[in-house]
């Protein structure tokens, strides 16, 4: 199941991971990965990239990616909004990086460790560090242009779903709104998102249900309707299919498990 991060991150979000494995997902933010120790595989839009100790990798907004650790890895991840680096955002419009893996000079590494990965960093320091890092990245790779139509369609579809997933929406209604034929959009969605529209929509709705179950006292029937389902039977069936437990059991999970789910929801799904 492909996950879509529909929440717009705060300016920065940083994580320290150990033996990270994460399934296919995408979001509107940049994602910077630095391998502190070990090795990991990162798959970006079906390209498999091997990261070793000391290497950096940059994932661009709306690129479908997953992370696999076969042996062991320690990594630092910085997720930052495109609004934080507007000049670079304009430079990479309708493009992808020929090689998103790069190295940094020792001076820049020192600066990055002080600005991006420290507690309570100063916003201007973070932006300065990012621009220096991005400058060194562009010296080591090439921007490859892609067809504008395709590069803009996925964000348009995902934004529409995010705004209307609690309503009775369908791929036909989205096709009509965006001015595409249903057959074209259906094939495009399956090819580029890697799953059917129905499965994707259910994933968005159930993740929202998890947020409501963990953070509100609303009853399950009310949550089902708030998530866009017309009846609790359909809601319960899809919840069990995706989360492998009933909504009631999910709400009763121990605090540690629910805390982990909240981290995932806040970083890779939505609020």
C-alpha cells in the first residue's frame, strides 16, 4: 500500500533511524538522508540506489520512495518544506536528479551537523546550511527535464484527494474536475502511484481514522462517517484489511505501539 504524506511539514523535521525499513510513500517535501553507519537501499521511482556510510541522498517532492536495510544501518533524516528553499524549488521544477547520491566537503559536513541535526537550531542557519548542501549536490549531478504535464498531474490528483477524501469522491469525478478522460487517468494513476484509486483512497481514510481513534473520544460510527464511509460495515472491513485489527482493538493498543503509529501518521500520512 503506497502511503501519501498529505500534511505539510513544519519547516524542518529530523529523525535518527536504526535499521530503517519503510514501504513506498511520497510527500510534498524534500527528504535528505545521511547514512551515519552501515548501508541501505533507497528506491526512488523504481530506481534502486545503494547508500553507504558517509553518503547523502536527496529525494525530491512527490517522488515515490522506499527504504530497505538488509544488514544494519544508522541514518539521519531531514525532511524540509519546499518553501524553505524557494530558489532551489524553482530550479528543479519539472526535473529529477540524474544521481541523487552525493558527498559533502568536510567543512559543509561540519556546518550541516551544527545546523540541520541539532536540537532547536536557528531557522536562518538551517536555510544557509541547506543551500550550501544543495549547491554541492548540483556540482555532482545533472537535472533531467521531464514532461511538464506528467510532473504536475500527480500533485494535482493527490491534492484533490486530500481536500475531498471525506466526501463521496471517485476517479471519474477527479477526471472530470481536472479535464482528463477517465480511462487515461485510471491507467496513469495505476502506473505512477502503483496501486488502484480505491485502495489508495481507503489508505488515506483509514490513516485518518487512526488519528481520530488515537487523539479523540469520538465513537467508531462517528469516525467512520467522518472518514468518508457511508456505513460502518465498509469502514470496519477496510480497517481490518489495512491495519490487521478492528478499530476497537486499535484504540486499545498499548501506549508504545500507538506512539509509534502517531510518529508514522505525523510524518508520512496526515493530520
